[in-house]
């Protein structure tokens, strides 16, 4: 199996994905979606645990089919002498390595930055860990859940009188994956100018803090600590989820003053628009009980379709609260091909999220879903120049 077809934005970029689970591998997936040649390197007997996460079909993990797409898969025990030597040969021809071992692990195997950059001075090494490469927590084990707790996300999520709420999916890991892909592209652009690679230190606890917004500056300048407000916002109202007459739910947002006015006219309460407190989002938020009461009562008397149609006619912002069944049939997602079909030799046609964005001249593409463990080992190492005998010897040593 060859790499993605030529013409992608990252055509010619070679990536070694040494990471496991989500943040690092997701970054590699995103690079592969836009043309990078990605080789997934897994331990011979301990494959990436994401292969076993979540539901499976015929013993094959479906999450892996998504996370492993556009990647060739090989096995390599980096702790063995033959594995170290082989990785250095791979690194010599690579542009990027993504890893998420605990700090010091690669160094223990004599595969740290000193050795890798000696093999390839143009190499970019992305090191993705929970807490970063230094500091008092650097050597602790960690996962995205800890970042969601530490960053302040859980503290502001949930109802005011309920416990802090963690997301039911890999939020911090996913944000870190996006940030890592961005960091890799930034480092590659710098290499274009300097001719030299560098190390990326990505701590999963940091990107999620960035997307949480201005909380640190609020606290620094005002001593303000954002409370849990449930579905309400301290910045505007009405902003909530509301139940329709047929038992569905819709979400309404009024971040713009004009939208707030349209909503209140629509629900039969134009009188509140003339109240002095209605003039700003923050003041409206302090009167959320009044606004939610009016909006909620109006919506409760109508079906979801009636509510959506009325809001659309009024040019007010609304969306249905959808589960995955609704997402798969949503006409806007269908128009964008957001969930696309991929042919897989193991499971047949699979529907999964498409590439992250659309480029007019060099679009991304999904060429294949996640491959079986080690499926491309012989082919990749053969292309590297190893003979059949050398590959057999490595396999006999337990390296592959």
C-alpha cells in the first residue's frame, strides 16, 4: 500500500506516528488527511490501546478505523537494539516524529533529541504529554481527563447546584491533537527558512486552557471567578436549551443584540426590548429568568419543526439538539459531506467524519481506514532498504 496520492497540501511530508491513544495520533491523522505520508509505529505485542477502545465489529475496533485512517502500520520494539537502529534509519528519511512517551523514555532508549537530530538535523520532534517535558508534574502519568479537571473546564461545566462535569469524550486530547498539528506545520514552516528542525513540547493541559477564553485575565484584573451556569451564559440571554411540545429540544443563542430583539418579538414579548436592562448582553443575562420563561413557554406550545421554521422566518438563531442519528441525516451535514463513506477491505463501507476543512486547490482526502496491526511492516522496511533476511532477523529477535 503506497502513501496518499500526490497533490495534497502536505504531499512529500513524511511523519512517524509513535504515539498512542488520542492527542498525538489524532495530530498525525490530520496531517495524513492532507497528503502527508504517515507511518504508524506500534509495539509488536502491545498495539495502540485505541484499537480496543469503544465498540467493535467482528473483533475490529471502530474508533481505530477513524484514528488510523491514511496511515501505514508497522511494528517495532524501540527498547531493543535492532528497534532503535531501525527507528534511526526511519528518522533519517522522515520530516516529523510524533511521540507521547513519558519524559525521559526515549532518552532511556538512546533515542532522545540528541540522537534523532544527529540522524536528521531537519527533523521536527513533537512530544505530546499530559504535563509537558519539565515542571513538578512532568513525570506523572496523565490523560486528557486530568487536563479537563485542572484547566477549569469541569469547574464551569454543569448546573450551579450540581457537581463539576467532565465531558463524555476526549475533549482535551482532541484540542491538543489540533494544536499539535498546528505546531508541526509551524515548525515545518520555520525549517523552510532555517533548514533545521526543532522540538515541540505540547502539554495537554495547555491548549484546553487557551480555548476556555479570558478566565485568567478576568481573575488577574478583577478577581472574577467564572461560576457554573448550566446552559445559561453570563454574557447574553436568552441562551439555553428549551423543550418543544413533541418532546424534542432546541438551543437558542442571542449573542447579537439584534437577534435577541428578534427572538423576543417572535415569542410575543416585544415589551421587554424597551427595558433599560435589555440593551446589553450582560444585563439581559441578569434577567435570564424572565427571558427564559417567555421563550420556554412559547417553544413548549409548538413542535420542533414549527419552532425551527418560525425562528428561521424571523432570522433568529436556533438549532435542534441532535444526537448522532440526527447528525447522520442532517441536510446541512449531508450537503457538506461532513460524514463521508470510506471503503474498507475488512468491514466494507464505513461512514466517518470527513477531513477537517475544505481547500479549493489542494483538498484533503481519506484514502483508507485504519489498517490492521503491523500490516505494512515488510513493505515499509523494504522501501527503507532492509533486505528480506534483515527483516526476518529482526522478527526473530522480537523487534517486529
